[in-house]
C-alpha cells in the first residue's frame, strides 16, 4: 500500500532504484541536493539541476515542466552522501511572468515509486503561500537503511535562499545558473500535443494553446484557455461549453435566476461522437497487426493523422527511454557484481575471479540483447506504421517530395498544424517523425545561421550557413502561404543588405509577398512601424470589445515578418520594436521568423536574451538540440528540404499568387 505522508512523517524504503514523480499545476523546475550526515551541501557539484542534470546515482529533468520523473539509485550514492533533498522552484518567479508563489497554484504532488510504477510513498505539499522554492521531501540514510521524509519547507526568497539555508556558499550563483538553464530550455523544446478542439471554422478560429514544458498552461488533456477568435466572437460557443438549451424541466430552487438547470454534458447535445477510425486488417496468428493510416481518434482524417503522428512520436520516445534505462541497469548491475567479486580476496585466487567477471559480463550481454530485441520489435512496428502514414499525409503535414503536392489546391480553411521538419533518435536512424506545430503560430521561429558543426563531422562555414538558413526560411514561409486560404496570410520581408535576394527569388518572382523586401535602415523602420501600429490597433479593438471597429480596408489576415541578417540595419528603436512584436504580436496575428546568428548581436548583451528565449530555434542543418517534455530525449532535428531540381515550390507559390489575385477581384 502507498503511504500517504504528512509534513514531518517518514517511511522506510525497501528498494534502492526509485523514481520520484512530481505533478504540479504549472511548470516547475526540479532539482535534487546531496547532503552529508548533517544535511550540509559541500559544493555546487552536490546539486543535480537542469544545467547539470546527472550526478552519481541521481538524474533530474533538464527543463521546467508540470510533470517530472527523477531517477534515483541509492546504491550508487557515495558513502559521504546521507541525504537526498528534492527541490522545486517556480522558474517564472524571477522572470516576472506566470505564478510567482506556490500559494497561487495547485498544491504540488510528489510520489516515490519503484521502477515498475508502484507507489511507495506520496506527499501533497500544502500550506504554501509566498514561497517560490520548496524542499519537497528528502531521502535519508539512518543506520544503514534509507527512509523518505515529507518536508514541505518553503522559501520566499527562492532557490538562492534555499541553498543558503542548506549551507552552500555559492547559493546565489547556483540559483542564477539554474534559472538560466531553465530559460534556455524554452528555445529547444518540442511542444506537447494540445487539447483537441471541436471541428469548426478553423479559418477564423484560434487554436487552443499548446501544452508544453515551456508554457504555463494547463496539464496535457485538461481544458485550457482558448484565445478569442481573431476579428470575431470568442471561441467556445455552442458545443464548446457555452450556453446550451435546457434539457428536461428540472429546476434548482437555489439557483439565482430560478431558471432550468442543464444536467447533461455541455458538449453532448450538439456534438455527435467522432466516427470510428478505420479498422486494421486481421493479422496472422502470432504476428503484429498491420498498421493503418488514420487509425487514431479524431473528428476528421486530418485530426486522426495528426494524433497518429503524435502517437508515433510518443511511442518512439518511450521505447528508446526503456532501452536506455535497461542498458543503464545492466551496466550498473555488472559494475556492482564486479565490485563484489574483486572486493573478496578469496575470489582473486585461482580462476574464481576470472569466472566471476565472465559471468557478470555474460549477464550484462544477455540483458542488453533482450532490451535490443524489444527495441527492434517496436522499431519494426513504427517503421511499418511510418510507411503507411507518410504517403497519406495532407500537404500541411507532408514533405516536399510527397506526391500530394502535385495535386495541390489552395485550401478553404486553416489546417490543424504545420510540418516544420523531421525528428529522429540515434537508436532509430531510419525512422523520421514529422515535427508538427499547431496553427496559428504561438511562438516566433528563429532559423539559426550561426556556424555549426554538422552531425556528420563536416564543418559548415558562415557563408554556407547563411545561404542554407535563408533557403530554410523560404521553405517554411512557402508552406505557411500554401496551407492558408487565399488572402488569409501575408508575408513581409526585411533584408537590409539585400544578401538574401537569391534565396528569396521564389517568393519575389511569384508575387506572393506583400511588397518588395525592405532594404536599408529606412526600410527596416518603415516595416516595423507599420506592423507595430497594426498590433496596437488590434489590441485596442479587442480590449475595447469592438473587434469590428477597425478602420475600413484593414487587412485582417495573419502577418509574418521575415527578418534576415539581424541586427544589421537595426538601431535601438528598431530593436525595441522587434521585441515588442515578438511579445505582443502572436496574440493578434503578427508573427516573426528570424534568420540570424546570435553571436553577431552579442554587443547588445543580455538585452536580447528574452528575444531569443521567446523564439523556437530551428537550424538549417541536422542538429540534436530539441528536447521533448516527456523523457527529455535530445532529438535530432532535420529541416525541410525541397528535392534538388524540383519546381514544386515555385508551382505551389504560383497557385497561391493566382488564388490571391482571384480573391482580391
């Protein structure tokens, strides 16, 4: 049975390999501190945190999230370690955004479990108010045995005060390092799949916010706030939890208005259940079932494929995590057996020591082979599923070499998501998972043009990186133009030095841009002033409850600004306007795509750090810089590429331009 602890209560631990699961109502940063028999931390190397997530016998999450799993191996702790303290902190408390104290969010829940998921002890941290950091619980050694104690000690001064109370002299520096590591995690995170929204008019309706480790939103699967539909009524009317006609004649005498009470599910009256997914053909006895494209749940084939792709992503993440965990366990077990064999002088006499070592290595090989066989079985199933899913994807989800682009027609409504490239893991090099991002965009994109050492060992110089980055930005912009209805998406380009003219040719020659690329400091100033004014006008209209009061002829389409060679051509005023567009633009349909090398703007110092953190970093060459919110894998991102010699991109943009001209008549 699970021991439900209260503050100060302890419980014995019978297992040495444990998981500590943390669930909070908002993203929190998790850390763990190792202490001696007096609870003192001897240095920063005794703390596992997002910037240094691995310590002997201990591994914590690499980023802030609403749910964490910390791995603990008590047998791997050194003799000097007598206490392991689990620490939680609100990362937004120091950034000035989101909750600044635990008293304003749901009480965090912490559980100690075995590797099989069986709970040993749990603790709900209640009674917090102004605290922004808390010692949740501690594992401590007493007379050779380990126990867990519920602590719940909070600190209003955050991690700096917590570490200082633990006796750490570098408390402020370590707290600042953890905040910086958490902030950097924002630009390398893959968003989790958002809550499903009812099928409706997506051409004007904003999608629900995606739930990810870098956003202070509701947990996955929970109903989150839906932003108002741009230029119209707020999303969530009939069939979305809005007013419903009464069901039956029952009334509540205690209701303020005395009217009828609706006891039915708010969505069940106007929404039919989604149609069942296509059935897979029966499998042969002893064989796995054959995969079918669109066999996930959803109201449309597009939503089914979207959910199926996310399911493939999660399956690959889980099976790779299980394999890595099994290999780590096998290595830990072999090391322990070898240590026991060599610690006994009698085993070193004759061939006993050699036999013990061979037996330990044989057991290690057996465990690894079993884990690899299980991994290969799962990968074969995922590869078979990918073979049937990839050809069935609609243009918004498909690669540029998919035949669906040859039958492309300008859509009549906005799709659920957009493909930004592919993701893969080292254990499955041949399996590519589409990286899908929900629409409309909620974060700007940053195409990193800095010098990068590619994964194959070749080094790409700065000139090649700028060219590749601009080609990648054009491919992303072309796809955005292609998946929006005619007249619903407008692209502006700022190219101060004109260095991106060759890469921008598909956009300029087909006439899909709002105007010629702006050049020079004057062009930068004009475009930024126009978009900043647009953001101000729309915000005033929405806040005043009069979205229809915008000036006549106002362009209500989504706006994308592509900036090349930042910060060339930008003065201090232009930089501030750009930061304003990044912060305020997405909520009113103004988005940013930066093509820049961060080192070239190093002269601004920390002023631009919030800008880079607000953007989703992508690269022009394969790079393992993205992390998922489930197990923290370092996923290799591969940018989208148009097949060499293919005219598909120009053909698609030509159709977009023709549809736009027809729509404007």
